C-alpha cells in the first residue's frame, strides 16, 4: 500500500526499550523517506529533544512535540502553538506534590525543573537535551507554558496524584498517563491527533493517505484520525481496549514498525 505520510510515535514505538533506534529502523525509515514518503515524528518529548532523533534518521521533516502543543518545521519554524491556561500554571506550581514525584515544565524551547533529577537527564542523553533549574513560578513566562509532566517510579503514587489533578484541573486541562512513569498536564482538548489534523489540512492531505504507529493513550486521537492506525504489541492495555479492532504489530523491541513498513509499504 502507498501512503503519502507515515507518522510515528517514539518511546515504546519507534525507539526500543533503551530509547534507541535500531539499524533496521533507521534503514526502513530512510528508505521510504528517499522514496518521497513524508515521515513525521509525533511524541510527548520536547522538540529540541526530538530533533536529535530526526537527525539520526536523516529526516527533513516537521515534528509534532509535547503531545501536540507544538509543531516545528525542520528549520525550526514554529508551525503550531497551544499553551496552558495561566490558572492551570498557578495551580500546578503551587500543587502539593509528594517528594517522590518530579515536576517538569516545557516552556517554549526550554525544559525547566525546580529540583534536579539525574535519571531524567540520562533519559535524554542521546540528544544532550538538558533542563534548566528555576526557583519557582516567578521565573516562568506564564503565557508560554505548553505542558507539565510529572515523573516517578512510584506508580501507585502517580495514579493517586493523577486522580487528584483530574479533579483539580478538569475544566481547564487534560491529565493522563503518556508512559507508565509519566503523567501529562496538557491544554484542554489538545493532542497529537489535533496537531496532525491541523498540519495535514494545511497541506491538503487526507486522513486516508496517512498511516500512523503508536503505543500509548496519548496516541489515541492520532491513531483514530488516520486512514490506518497500527498499535504495538507492547501498547498500553487501556489503548488496546479503546481500539479493539486495530491491527497489532510487533513490539518496539522487535522492530515492529520497521518490519511492518518493509512488508507493507512499497
């Protein structure tokens, strides 16, 4: 089958469990890109971080970052911007978070924290994307915050915090798990799917001309929008329940995306 656009999530989808690209994945993505297929990376990661992955893949393409709050062209031109309501920012910066949960802020092209976390720096070591430590809300440009994310390996505590935040922010923001150890706090109604729709409509590309791959709840809108959505074998069980009729392919550690592309696209 021929598609004009291939959209790939990163963690849990295109990247393996070590958050790396396999040689097979690099080869297949480069192959279809050279054939004229537009490959778009759509992720919860920050644009600056994702740009490094795009460069490793040899892609000259736009990137949907921060779960759809931002999209950038290959040259860094901002194509899409959605920001959090300032009341949400105030609540998040003053929310009484447990010590085991680490608060992260994406503001423009920066990653900000109020406390150091070496584990998160290692997570982004492949791209050398590093955070800047701030003192508090007084150091934020509140008009330009695109999302918060909360990180912890204490999953039970994260789940409890998610429910508290949903009650606190329900009318102003969306709160959800994008990874087993990460809660996202996003502008209401914004998603990878919405950003993709905005980009494609501007280019006259129809949903049926797009194929997408994903594994998490933050991929639901994107997978539902395109002509064909593929879910990974390692996908979040909640996503699989929401998309029971979608085709399941090999896991991210089995190069599922690369193998599907090799066997089904060109």
